[in-house]
């Protein structure tokens, strides 16, 4: 599989998640160490939150024509995208608890 095809798959996956999500949160993860990020990912999966570190250019393509298109101008720097699947506040709560 070519690199371009891999990127298209990632964009398609994120677009599907964004289409079905109830809410989204974007957080700058600078200064967060790997063990903490691993713990955050574990907590996200148990909270029905889709968590993804993705290049901003790919994220912008994925959220285009979704309810989250308004976030495109905020996608700058090292970010984690979190989409709430079941409860609109679960992504925000996940990060609040993490802090």
C-alpha cells in the first residue's frame, strides 16, 4: 500500500468518526510524556471517546463538510483530537480528569 493510500484511509476513518460524533475537543499535547499519553488512550477507549493524533493537514481534510469544520482554523501545532461517541461531554471530561 502506498503512503498516499494510507493517508486516504486515515482521513476516511476520521471523517466517518466525525460524522457520527456528538462533540469534539482539540488539545495541545506538548509536554505530555508517553506513559501519560498511553494512560489517556486507555481512559478514552473505556469512555467511548475516539482519540487520535494526526497531522493537521489530514485532520482538516477529514473534518471538512462535517459539523466540526469550524475547527479547521484552530488546528495548529501538536494536537490530539477527541470525539465523543455516546455522551457529548465525555471528551471534555476525559481531558479535564486527565489534567
